[in-house]
C-alpha cells in the first residue's frame, strides 16, 4: 500500500472529485422520536444504570471475599 505522499497530487484530486469526497455533506437535523421510542430509550438508560450497579456490587463483594 502506498503512502499518501507517494501519489500524484492531480491524480489524488481527480480521484477525490470522482468519488465525491470534495463536496460538502448535507446538513443533519435532529430527528423527533415517537413517544414509544422515547420510552424505549429511557428503558435502556435505566437498564444500563441497573446493570452498572449490579456489576459494581458484584465487584465489591468479590474484592472483599
């Protein structure tokens, strides 16, 4: 595999133009979630917090055993 400095600058610019890497990306906007999706994400957050508490509890019991 060649290093980037081993390529011809014109060939590299042509490749970038052909692939579309020189055009700016379209703007990204925040997507409004449905209420059921918000509940699912809150459930996942609560699940992660509970799992972290369980892992910390098991770790502290294992350290003191």
